[in-house]
């Protein structure tokens, strides 16, 4: 195995980690609308929902680019992996796309008309999309690690139902629960008043549920395909999550959010360490696993991509960091302007 | 049910044409909005602030759809075209990854800052975020067009017999493909043409509706800026299109011959503006014909020789045979086709519709500029039609141009290297492709209805009255935000 092949395996893992850490919290915020976005009356409910959506408003679009970059980088660095994975997960990916489409449209269009029916419909789109997408991403990633029926031509031979196995469904629930917890801690950190208090309270409950799901998923996965290093990251993930919950109960909101961010990143790290040196193991005796070595691009392509990543990733991180600085202020219902949108 | 190939092709066509309705609007309008925003920051004249806010809203209504339909595009290669992705991913994947890393992050991040930046970041920085968004859209166009140009004219690759796939030999060659160097300006100018035309059309409609009010000069300004942008860009479209025709004749002669339904090799080849009859060759009756024009478009000389379809059929087959002989049976399968001719009527008509719609846009922009000079307001009733059609025409010209470019390349997926039939995903069933096709089509249609309604609602509402944002400046910690979702 070539060094650059290994580097790109790591970078793809990093991109998925970035995606779950960043879009994870905006998935969580969207999915929590029906629980944290409920106030004492209709007007308060509406203001709370607007507070929640405004906290992720400047960020969700940039967060989603991590998914596109993970997809594009896989295409460029591991074309065989991209081809097998995207055609294998055909219907789940279709649902992910529909989920992302309707929720993104919801973010952009919800506030564009002052009309309750209109808003309720887009709320449904946001909630549905924010629940479905992380769940399906979790199902897909868990299936990758668990192994799929891939034949000697590197083609997927299963059906939709092959993908709906207990371990992968559990993986989906874990990613969903983790996103909800991460979103709750983000809201606790970024809002003031009622939303903040409720987010903290709900966050603890969600955190405990996540801990339960994550432990079962990671143990199951670890016993099936784990390595020494994946056990190390499993422990880190568990400790980070418990620390996050503890920090949340003590009102240390920054630490709580950092904790779930570390959990999300180490869960992905665990997946990738369990995967190594394969990128898509086969479950067929006569099949052929996709490996870092046989799925990768040519050395030249990897070299070019490495150069681009070295130069541009720091720049991206820098201006992404700036957006969190520019919009660092906590938001409460008092900050929400009266709707002036078109009827 | 058809084969999954047919359905996958229709799906690519529907999702791509749909996506590209919004792309040129995004590229073009982001520049116009950035211009008005810059003018506001420089002069603090209310009309610039009002136009920035008003056009910014229309821009965002459009942007949302362009964004979400773009995600489908990136995933579709792996989902429906996995054999294509395997065969050329080493080359084709790189520009896509570059696009995400260099363009998507820039565009998405700074647009988010722009939307929420009112009153929250310094105003000069705020105006520059729309420029950065614009730069992101332009970079995105560059990389995706480099990827497409590889399909039209594969360069910078070599075939690796060990892996059985095409691999990168020279990335700079891929990024500076001669087809790319002329397609990029053509598409970029086409997008500015669209951006200008949308602004002009919308503002012209409002100018006529609100003539005599205080808003009249505001809308006149927008009409004129939009018309100038569209007109100047259209000159760029014509010039780049002309060069493109010559390069196309050189690298994809079949496409040029198909564009004229020219079956026999001809010197001084004519260009027909309109024709009737069957276009299968035998009895095409050309109604309006300009002698020598096709030769000029293709070669730069009115007496130049343009190869006909019949002859090119043989030379394309010879080209395929040569590739097959050179690279062996695995590649022979990729280049084999029964017929190397694209669907001639599609190529013929889309080429003309593209040019026709483009020239009409130029005409309308010129007319509007003339009619709004010296504080005039165009009165005649047909101006409503000019206002309504101007945004639509160049958008559709873009669509026709792309349909021509892609359909004119058939049966090739990568010209001379891989046919479309061999690129489709073998593990995906017809049923699955049908399901996704139906889902996308219904979802896209529903979103189109919502988008158009919302767009028109905001157009009718017009530019909001001026409220000086400086009044917010001294507000306390708990003051409402200038913008929230």
C-alpha cells in the first residue's frame, strides 16, 4: 500500500467526520423543532422555531458541502469505491437526496411567506429531512463497515433488504440520536432564554439514549470487525459522550458541545479503523473486497489531490471558522424581528 | 419498461436540464446583486440598498433550487453511471473534488454570511461576501466544465492496461483542454446574459407598473444595468460561440455536421435558418438558406470544406476500430456502436433554437435600453411581453445549447473512448432507475410550481421602501436582528 493511498483513506474519514460533526448539529436542530420549538402559545412557538433555525441559518449550507466533498473526494481518490458504494446504496441515497432537498428548501422558503399553513408544511419538510438523512447516512456507513455482498467484478449483488439488517439499522439510530444530542447542545450554546433551558434538559436525556445505542453499536461492530485501534477510539467516543453529558448537567455548554463533536468524530474514526485495510469488505466467499489498494486512483491523481487538499483545506477551515466567530452571539426570542414577509 | 440505459439517460437529461435552469441565474444574478451592494456601500444612495435587497431576495429564491438539484448531480454519476465512474474516475473525479473544495465551500459559506450579515458584520466586508459567492459560482463552472470538456475531447489521460481504465497523465492538460478554454467563456457569458436579462425583465415590468411613482427611477436603473449586462455578455456569447464552432468542427466534426443535417461533404456549405421535411437526409427542404455560412461557422472561410455525416460515419468507425486495436478487447467493447450518428433532428433544431433565443434576447435588451433612455417609460402593451419573455429566453437558450452539446456527442459518453451504453450501472435494476426517475420528476415539478409562485409574489411586491440600516446601528444587545429565518 502506497502512503498516499493511506493518506486519502484517512482524509475521506476526516471528511465524513467533519460532515457528522458539522451537519450533525444542524440535523439535530431541525429534528428538534417539534420538541424544543414549542412555546406557551402559537406566537411563542413561532418565535422559538425562528430562534432555532436562525442559529443554524448561516452554517447549514457550508456544513453540507462536507458531504459533497466527501463524495467528490471518494470519486477522485477511490473511483471504484465511489462507483460500488453509490450504486449499491441506490434507493437509500435517493431518500437521502430527497430528505436533503426538502429540508434545504424548508430553510430557504419557510420564512418567505407570512402564512401558518405554509410554515407548518415547511416545518414538516425540515423535521422529516433532518430525521431521515442522518438515520440513512448511519445505515449506509454501518453497512460499509459490516460488509456487503460484492462479487468478483466489484459489483453489489444484494437488494434494498440486504441493507436493512439489524446492525445497520442500529447504526442509523445511533447517528440519529447522536445528531439530536449534538443539536441540543448546540442550541444550549447558541441561544438564550427558554430554548436554552429546554435544550439543556432535553440534551441530557438524549445523551443517555445515545450512549446506550452507541455502546451496543460499537461493541457489536467491534466484535465483528474491530482492531486494537478501533477499540481505542471506541473508548474515546464513550468517554467523550459521557463527559459531554456531565458537562451539560453542570451548565458547561461549550464543553458539552465539544464533547459530542469529539464523539461524532471518534465514531467515524472507529468505523474507518474497523474498515482498514478494506474500504468495502465483501460478505461473499467468491467475492472480492474493495481495498484501499485496489479501489484507489493512480499515484498521479492522488498526488494532485494531496496538493490541492494541503493548500485549500486550511483556507476553507479559516473562513468557516470566521463564520462561527461572526455569528457567535446567542440568540433569544427578543432578537426575532416581527415577520414582514409576503402574505 | 425500457432498458435501464434509456431511463438513466432520461433521468440525467431531466435532472441536468432542470438544474441548469437555475445555475446561470445564480452565476449572473450574484454578480448583479454584488454590484448593487457595492454601489450601496460606496454611495449610500437608497436606490442601491433597495435594489440589493429586492434582487437579493429573488436571487435566493432561485439559488435554493439550484443548490438542492446540484447535490443530485454529484451523486448521480455513481448511482446511475457506475461503470463510467470506474473507467474515467481517475481523471473525471479530480475536477469534481476540486469543485467541492474550492468552489462549493466558498459559495455556500459566504452566501450564508451574506444572508445573515445585515447589521452583524462590517458593511464593506458584507458587500464583498456576495462577490466571494460569485467567485465561488464561477470557479464551480470552471471545474465542472473542465470535466464535461474531457467528455467532449478527452485529453491528458492514458489507458492503463493493468487496471483496464483511463488514468490521469496530465492534469494541466485536462484543465486547459481547448474545448474547455472556449466552453468556459461561452457558458460564463451565457450566464451573465441570463442574470442581466432576469434583472431587466423584472425591473421593466415594475417600471411600467409603477411609472410616475417615486420608484420609477429605481426600476429604470435596474432595467438599464440589466440590459447593459445582458447585451455586453451576449457579444461575448457570440464571439466565444463562433470560436467554439471552429473547435467543434476540428475535434467533433460529427456534431457540426449534425447541427446542419449535412449529409454530404460540401465546400461553401450553406446554413439553413429554417427547414421542413424529414431530416433523415433524403428530402430535407431548406426554406431559408444562407450560402457558405456553415463553412464560415465551421472553418472561418465561406468556401471551407465541411465534412458530411455519411463520410464522418465511416471515419468515426475507423477511429473506434483503431482504439480497439490499440487497447484490446476490454476497450473494444467500450467503443463499439451500431451507428456513430447522433439524432440529427435534435442536433439540428436545438442548435437553431439556442441561437434564435439568444439573438432575441439581444434584440430585447437593445430595445429596452433604447426605450428607457432620457427618463422614458416604454408604453405600448407589447412591452409586457418583452418584460416577461426576456428572462426566459436566455435561460432556454442555455438549455438548448446543452441539449445540443450532449446529444450531438452521442453515441459517445466520452468521445472516441466510451459509448453511453457502456457507462450505465450494471448492478442497478430498471425498476430502481424508474423509481428514482419518478421521484425526481414529481419532486422537481412540485418545487418548480412553488418556486415560480414565490418568485412572482416577490416580483409583484417590488422593492421595499427604504429604511436606513444605520438606524439599527446603535441598538442594544436585545434589539431585533435585521434578518432572521
